[in-house]
C-alpha cells in the first residue's frame, strides 16, 4: 500500500455503496471481514479509521475490532498559569533562589513543569487534542463537515477499540526545551516503575567534520573516539578533568534528571489507557522531533495492571527508584556522513535493586547483555552510542525522587 493512501478504502467503499443504490451489487460485500480488518490494521491511523467508520454500518462494526492503532497528537492546549502580580509571593520567589542547586532546579523545572502539565492534558480523559473528529457517530448521523474541529484525548478516542493490542502515540514535540544545536535523546522502558533508560547527549552537533592537528589538546581524544571497534577500553583516554571543573558534569546531571522526569510523566499519564485495554501487549509513546521514546512490552503492561504505580509526591509522574548509572564521555566523535558530536555523553540507568539482584553491572541487563544500550537509538546515533560504550566508565548513583 502506497504511503499517503490510507483513505482509499473509505473512498472506494463510498463509491461501491453509490453503485449499490443504483441496483448493482456492492463489491465490498464480497470481501470477508478478515480481509477488511487486515486493511484497517494496515491503515492504523486513528483519524483515517474514524472516517472509515462513517462509510457504512459494516465498517462501523469492524473498525472497533482493529488491533493496531497509531494516534498522532496534532496540537496541545496547555494551561497557562495566571500571571503573578509584582508584590505577590510567586513574583518574589525567584529572587530567593541561590547557589548551584537553585540554578539547576530552575534549569530543570523551568523547562519541564509546563510541558508536563500540557502532557497531562494530552493523555488524561479530559479534552486536549486539536484534531479532526475521529470517533464515529452512529451511521444514521451525517458525517461532520470537512472543517469541523473537535478536541479529544487519546484515552477518549481509543475507548472505542475493543481488541487493541499494539498502540503507538506520537506527541507533537518533546517535553524538554533545549538550545539550538544541542542534542538530547532518551529511551526508557517501564513496568510499574522504571526498567531502564538510555540517554544520549551532546553540547553541539555539526555537519562539518573536525580536522584536529596534533597540537590540538583534543586531538588524542578525537582519535580515541574513532570508529575502530577493535580498540580495547583500557586503551582509551580517561574522562578529561575539564568535565569536572567547567560545569560539564553538572550539565549532564541536569540532562539526566530532566529526561527521567519526562519519561516518568509519560508513564504515569498512560495509566488510564492501559487500564481500558487489557489486551494491549505493546505500547510506544514517541514525539515528532525524536527526543524521547517510552516503550512497554506485554510483560511490563501486565505488571503495571497488577502492581499500583508509586507517585512522586504531588506531581503527576511515577516515582523514580534509587538508580545506578554508568556515564561515558568523549570530547568529540565524528560519525559517518560528517556528523560531529562535541561533548558527547552516553548514560545508562537501571534501578539499584535490579542491578544488585541480578549481579554484574548496569551494562549486563537481561539476556541481550549490553545491546539495550548500543541499540537504543537509530543511526547515526546508534554508532555514537557504540563508540562511547567503548570508553572508560564513570559511575553515578541517585536516590529515589
């Protein structure tokens, strides 16, 4: 099926019904339900399926049996906080922040609290998405006009699907606001709490290849971060002292905390959807700009149904357990195609209890070993993760938050 033609079965069916009204046989009546369901599953997009459900009573009865659905969120309507007056406590609060911790808090919370509030509107049963109507009224009702706009959350839209097994939701953008040229990507999987998370960041991304000279202080590090997969970890340079002294490590801690908060907010707000669809065995929540991916498989979804989620205080996110992290760093990495990452950082995270129970380290998670780290991202960033994974490891621990 050609891309962009997801609406053709509906148009063809409408034409078939028009012929049937003139006394000829409707050719779609000759197709078994299983064939139509296969077509609908290949369409997947919830808006196109909503239009298909308007075509006929038969389609209206078959569309809710689709087991693979894709929901693209077009637009978020965030709650704008009321502006604080000049003399109010809210207006005076920022001036009380002092020191590095207050600065980090502003960096983290200032860029993520409002997106999380908006994300709560997206995934909660309240109205949150600006999209064309995708839940079909009874066939007797006329279809909505082409320009009719309504607001629906994924929970509301998906409630019509009775046998949903695979679900993919795409947000219009990631929750984390980052500066132009900065790379920040994460992938996390959850059961009732965090299973693992991989974060890839870089202070800058350039399409121009770096041409270091031997007099450059970063020349040796650039060579060490080359694509030589046979190089042993002990041959690689250790993490530069500059990472500790110029705020680089602090920045990477901020990236890590921000990514974990974003992932835990998505996880917490998916609960209504998971509760409504007991047959669901694959869930993937992404964003259009490729910043973050949250995945849940069949086992993890079942775990969430039987074990309640722990909430972090009064926030709308899942409580993060105590964590063990491994960090890899390279001043420069040049990837195939001339992509240059400066200040490239890879962070692998797992709950402390899981690491201690299974033995080994963060990297040796599950039967696939370290592949969950190196294969977390698409190219060219998968290559970057593999290169970083060969460098010397820096260990971190974090308490529950």
